[in-house]
C-alpha cells in the first residue's frame, strides 16, 4: 500500500487548489456557490458533496454529455479502475491472469493493480468478471480490503443477514462497524442489489475520509444552470462515439444502441468540401447515421445529421456538443414571429415552419460566435418507377419537431440535438456554425426571421446534405395520400432572395447560405452540364406524357443567372461556366427538334426537354424571355455569334406573333402550344419582370428591338394596374431603370413574384 501520510498531504493540497479555483476556500464553501459539473448532480441530489469532491480530485468522472448518471450500475471493471485511481496504486505489468482481461482491455490497469494489491481476486471460473455488476456485498468486501479495515468487535447484524453470502459477511460487518454503511432504512443490507454510481461514490468517499486520505469538505451549493428548450437528463447508460468535427467544440453521437464507425469520405465541390462520417446502428441492423460536415470557403461549416432507418425498430440519436470558455449564451428564437398558416390550391398545406433560432455565444474575451439551429424533419422516401427505366422521387413529411435543448454549466455550454426515428423513415437535422456573428445586428436578424415567417412557403428551412426539401405542388407524383409531398425544387435550391439580401447587407449568414447553395446545385447536377428535375409534373404528364427526369428551361435559366451573379460577387473564376453550358444547350435545340417553328428564321425553344421521350411541348412567355436573356448575356460575355443568332430567332418569333400574345384584357397569354394556339392565364408578376430584363438586355445589343418590348411592358403593366394587382420590388426598380416609372401598377408591393 502507498504511504498514507504522503498521500493524505498530496490529496489535501490538491483539494485546496481545486476549491480555490472554484472561488471558495475549505472554510468558506457554504458562503460561495459553485457551478455544477453535471446536469444531474444538483442542489437536491443526495450525494452531491461526495460526488463533487471525488470529481474535483479526478477520482471519478462523468460522461461526455456532462451527466454523472448516478443510477447507472457500476461493474467490477469500473470499480477496479476507480479504486486503483483513488489509492494511486502502482501500475503493474500485464499478466494473463484473467480470461476476460486482455492487454487491450479498458479495465486492464484497474484489474492488474487491484489484483496485485489483493483487493479483487477474480472469480472461480478464472475470469475477472469485468462486465458483471458489482453487488453491495462485493463492494463491502473490496472496500474492506482496499482500506485494510479491521474488525472492531462491535456486533452488527442486518435483518437480511441470511441473504449475505458467507464469503462477504465479514466484509459487510466490518464496513458497517466503521460507519461506511448503515444499511437500508428498513434495517436490511440488501446484499445482492447492484451498486450504482452514486452509492459507490458515497461509500468510497466515506472510506477515504475515515482513513484520513481526504478531508471532508463543507456542503457545496450550486449556482442554478441556465436551461434552453425542453432539456432532460437521460438516466440510463448510453453509447457515445466522438465525431471529429471541430477543435473548438467536442461533438459526440449519443444513443442507447451501439454505433459502429463505418468510415468516412471526402467529396469536393466547387466552393465547399463535404466530410461524411458513417455509423452503423446496432450490429446487423441496416440502419445508418450519416454526419456530414460541409466546410465553406469563409470558414463556417454546416453539420448535417441523418438517420436512415429502413426497419421497424425505433432509434434515437442525439448530437452532443460541448463548448468551453463561455461567458454567456443567448438563444434568439424564430417563434417570436408567429406564422399565419394557410392552404392554397397549388401547394396545399405546408407543414414546415422555420428553424429554431440563432444561438449566440459570448466568450470570456468578449468575442461573439453564432450558429443557426435547424429543426428535425422525419420523412419517408417515395419513388415511382416508369417503363422507360426512369423514376420520380419525392418524400412524405411525417413531422417537423424541435431538436435543440441545452444547459449552461459555468463556462461550458452543452447543446443537444435530438433525432428520433420511429422506423421506416429518414430523420434530418442541421446546424450552421460560425466563429463570428452570422448577423451583425439584432435588427437584421429579426428582419430575416420575420421575413421567414411571412414567406415561410418560399424560404428554405429543411436543409439536408443533398439540398433543401420544400412543399411540392399538388400536381406532382408520387404524391402521398396525406398531401405532404416534399422534394428538391430547383428554384429553391438556388437562394435568389438570399443573394439579393447578401448584395444589400453583406451579412455572413447570407454568405454561408450561398456557399451551401452552390454546393447543393453541384450535387443536384451530378456529372451533367445542366439540371434535370427529379419530380414528375402530372400536369405535363397529362399534356405530353413527360415523366422525370426532364430539363426545365426556366429552372436552368435561373440557375445559370444565380451562379453567374453569385460567382461574380464572390470572385469565383468559374462564375460564367453555368451560363455557357446553358446557352450552349439552348443553341442546340433547333438541331434537336425541341422548337415550335414560326417560319424559316423564327422559332420558339420549348419549355421542357424530356430525357428519354421524343415529344414536343409548349413554350410559355416567361420561359421564352428567360432563355432569350440568357443567350444575350452569353453573347456579351463570350462574343459567340451562335448565341445572338438563337436570340434573334426567338425575338423574330415574338415580333411576328406579338398581337396574338396579348390577351383582350391586356394581359399576356401564358403559352403557345405546339400547334401555335395561345392559351392560359399568365403569372401575375413574373413575366413583367422578364420583359423589363429583356428591354435592358436588348438596349445594349440592338436598341431597334425596344419598341416591341415597350409595347408588351405597357400592356402587362396596364393590366396589373387596372386590376390593382400590385408589383414586386424588382418591377419597381426595373421600371425606374428603363425610365418608365409611371407604369408602376397600383396595389401592394411584394418581395416575391406571384
């Protein structure tokens, strides 16, 4: 045994240092509150003093999620490790004494040390029994051996004396003689019951105090921690795996099921990098957990966590993060801005809302960091296969739920993000981390949150590592009976509104969303140079028999512009690559036959190009103008005459049909069919935005074409004005730029085009 006087002096000195670090002395502990080490060791906890002292001395510790779990049973291997540490037993060389203790076992040090000291002698079958629960009678014996406690001669007898094993009766009696145990309140000792962590800590503490190895400190008082969300302790034992996400925050996955690391891979996108960690769930289970860290060029990162569970078994996985050196933490929630839910004929009811909020951490140095916290989304993947071998993909949203909860323990922030699978589903949750402020002012943050509540149907909130999911129109397939069909809508994968706000404010949050959007578009496109939809429109299927995948010209036009403008704003060398690829695609459609011919030199490019089907589709005015504007921009950018030639062919077709495009009420017909009939009610605002843009593009290239566009602009704006249909901010600014502000329609101003 070590020299107890030396040990006593070392431990006492260490204790004084520990107490001073917590702001109290050994004689003044009752007047100074300290911070909790664990969320479940609080002022009402019966063993708080013993646990706190042993933890501060490094004799016992807790779990990565800042819990002590007092009710978890202690096994023999853990008890051996704790005793070896408490007594500072020498670490002997490994010997193959026990069948169940190898030189790689986590219990090898404790088993070898306590065996050499005669504390644990193993079991009759030649094993140490490392995984076996330590019973109360076994605990009595090992503590008597560990501290060399002797029989005082006092008669001790418990009501259940007959239940105590003969080999442990002496140990139980001696432990009681020394006051280390008093048994249960009913006079029993309860010898066969496993010892839990709290009981073991108390008994070990009493033994060390009794033998003078440590001094008993006055009762501790804790400062009440700050709690966020519906935080709850998990009382039972958990499995933890650390995910190497960041040097500044420890990140773990926590679950009641075993999580086995299955490897990682790195995927490079043009302006982001994904590191994907995969964990298998519970042995032979087909379920997996994927954690994707998306590193952005500005130093921020997204953390996407996904459970894929193709079986009946429910699975809960918590993402645990702990961050230190905290001065204070504040959660600014979106829920301060209520959403007015409504149902419309096109999209039905959208069950999604907005993220949880922005969590702001102020460090002890005064710097602020923020992270945007997303909710958890549970869904079911849907696929409809077609005879041509292609298929359409959507998801059915099963529920959206709050994922975040947390506790502040002194200068430590514990954050928990919960993903709960019920079986046969997918669960997604996301977080955006920044070491800086995502929003420079609370006013700008609130403005974005209010906008997200107002336009909740058109603001991304269900982010995944493969792109955002949003409510799809009711005219898509597969659409579940519930009507809760969601998918990756290319118009929302690109963050147009975010781009506008970034150009206006330069806020870091918008910058990070844009980097994420660039990566998502890269993922969606795959190996092709253009974008195909993954969802079938039953409207187009009914008209032309088209099924997914197919090229939607409007989607590709807007993505090309988004990447062009975003790339220029961010200084990307490849800013015009998407523009060139799409302009080339448009210029090739006459040869491929995807046009509606007006005469030998005039034609419309169709709205949609099926991948495997040879059919002719219609041309709508908004698609037509969008494609023409792309061709003109490509001509200005690259100087290739083929782009101007294709744009002129489109203009010529509009010029010949201009009077047919204008409806009797002044509005524009929505489309011309392959047989060149004009039908359909146009979008309220979108086409006027496109006409203004076309006017501006032709101004620099061929001003002789402007009268045609002015005619169409006046007609469309007059229709909106007569019907009090309002305008968008883009229309207002555009009319001012082209010198026609007097045409601004009467009515309400809108952020998004109707």
